């Protein structure tokens, strides 16, 4: 006499097998393929950020042929710098830290979508192949002026 119906046993077994496969996939992608969470590249005491190179001198720095590092800070309620101007085709590495609370950085129509946690430097790269203006907005509610926390990438 069976205690568990064979169909039920089949679905329980399949469920456990699928969970096992998913677990192996996640673990192997971390250890074998060296997968990392997207943002944190460096840790910095948020109170020291504005005196910690290169964040003591935020701005746009040419690091290669039409390649730039955008060194930025986020604080309530502004990005520094808030306007970035680059030529068409520029590859921009956004490196940004927060001095106070959690902020976000989304650059519209690009894949840049970062959470900026105080104490961590976040980084993402985008290539601007079309001229135009790309809005930068804060994507984490950071206080009463959050909706005004914005900037622009101008591509000409
Ligand atoms: Cu915000």
C-alpha cells in the first residue's frame, strides 16, 4: 500500500530536482564563472568620500580614445557634476558614491541603472552613439527634494 500517490511523488521529486539544478546553477555561476553583483567595486567611508581621490575632484576625465571616467558624487539632492558633455560615440564609465543616504542613478535610454549605497562605489559603463540629451535621475527616494535630483548627459 502506498502512502503517497505516485503522481504526487513524481511532482515532489521533479520539484526537488528543479530546485537542485537551480541551486547548482547559481552556485557554479558565482564560483566557476566568477559572477559578481553589478555595482560595488570599492568601499569608502561616506563621511570621507569628498576627500577620497578621485571623488575629491568630481568631473569628466578622458582616459582613452573617446573614453571617459565620469567621477560623480550623489548627495541630497544633487549629482556632482550634474551635467556631463561628451562627443558622439563616447564610452563613459560612471563611477559614483553617496555621501549621505541611498541614492540611485538611472541614465535614460542606456543600461545605466545603479543603486548608490553610502560606503560603496558603484560603476556602470555606457556608450553614447547618438547625439542628444540623456536625462540622469535619482531612482531611490532620498528625501523631500528627491524628485528634483536630476542631471543630463549631453552628447554632441
Ligand atoms: Cu533620490
